[in-house]
């Protein structure tokens, strides 16, 4: 089974998606952030950020990530980095800027786990 659609990285200029995004693509194209959708040089789906502000203080980014979570997109746990998408979501959830979401722990391409984070 392929990895589910997930936020793989939050960069200063964009949010990079990963996993199986085939079903998500039509939702992205019809959603409120459709004008931000693009593919990077490696043809990975991305969504532009409106600002490169601190992710914890960027309410527009919180709205984008919250909407992705509502669509069932998971947020990757980056165990080798101090700050990944799931950690950002936990901080935004603690401050009340986003609601429920799932994080994604990947041990191998066929060995992964979704972990619910509910308020």
C-alpha cells in the first residue's frame, strides 16, 4: 500500500506534499487554495505560501494546513530533524490555530502508521 497523501515539508516559500496524491489532486484544484498549486522541479505537488513569516505566526499558513488536515492529509514526522510538519501542527493545535489532524510515521515505504491528534 502506498504512503497516504501527506505534508512532507513546510518551506519558507511553499508546502510540499508527498505520498499518493491522485485522489487529493481534484480536491486541491477545486479548493480555496487552488491558485497556489504547482509542481516543483521534481514534479512534486506543492502549494505556495503567501508569506515566508515564521510558520508559528503565519495565520494564512495555519489556515492552509488546517484545510489540508480537514481533507484527510497527514503530516509527516521527521525524526531526523528538529522541526517537521507534524511538530508544527502540534504547536499550531496547542495554540488553537488548527484542529484535529493525523501525523504520519514512516519506517519504510511499506511500514508506516497514521497517528491521530485530537483536541
